[in-house]
């Protein structure tokens, strides 16, 4: 009897990027865009991916879900980096060398920037996903969010591993 296999329910295993996609979906719930952006319920809330897509098909788990009464749409940006219509931009680690140029292109735009590379939050990305052992955590740069007129909920800030001001 001691060697009988366990028939108990097991927790499903998710890949790192499925978990990170879930984090991004939840970030959108706790972020407030300027009134001119947030009151347009008929438009999709668009997450754009800049650079190499580390998510693969994992990002599809959040595609078309509803956030703040808007459908979440996923778009991969080409080399031309057309940020028009993007409400959130995931900046891939492949864009590290272009970070300052991307910030310049997004300046004065109410776009939430998200990344998952070392020091991205310290360098101006608003929310940076980091691995803490085997757990996904996140850092927040409130000054970058403030400049973009994006308000990040205090509930989200309390959960952050680090908050840069």
C-alpha cells in the first residue's frame, strides 16, 4: 500500500512564459490609463510585443480576455516599431541595445512598458518581471509610469519585489 501511486489532484505545471503572460493580464487590471484612453470601451486594449517574442504560443492564454471592459489584443511589432494603438508594450531582451530609442519613441505616450530583463526597471521600464529562484516576481518604476500619466494601483505596488521611484 505504501507504494500505491497518488491519485490526488496535481497542480498543473505552467511554463515560465505562461506565468508571465498571466502576470501581464493581471497588471492590466491594476493600471489606470489617462481618461482619454480608459473611457474608450469599444477599442481593444492592445499589448504589443517589441523584439523577439519569448512567449511563443504562451501569450495566447490571455488573448481576447476582457480587461477593464475591453478585449485584450496581442500584436507583434515589426522592425518599423509602430506603437500606434499600443496600450502596453512588452520589450523583449533582444531590444536591450535599443531601449533608449524605444523610450524616445514612446515619450509622452500613455503606454505601459513591461519587460523581463535584468535592470530594465532601473533603466526606465515601468514593470519588469524577474525570476526569484523558481518564482516570477516583478519590479515597478513609478517615475516612468508617472511621466506616461499611468497610475499603478497601490495594491500592485505592495506586491512588487522592488519599487523604483
